[in-house]
C-alpha cells in the first residue's frame, strides 16, 4: 500500500532548502574535482565528468 502523505512529508517537505543545498555542494565540488584531477595527473575535465557521474550514482542509490 502506497502512503502518499508519508512520501510528501519525507521527500517533498522542504524542496527549496534541498535544492539550495544541492547547488552549494555542486559549486563546492568543482574546485575539489579539478584539484584532485591535477594531482592525479589527468585532464581536469576527467575529474569533473567523474564527479558528476559519481554524484548521479550516489543520488540514485542513496
């Protein structure tokens, strides 16, 4: 049985804050990904693509 009120309460209760938190984390991740890719000796685009890919995987599995 699907309880829509529980879904709304748990997942959609604070959309604005969740979107703002996602944007802040994404902006903080950009220099980190570039820095780690430079340290690893690969092109910074590789680090950015990898960070986007892993963020999508974590979003779906987490």
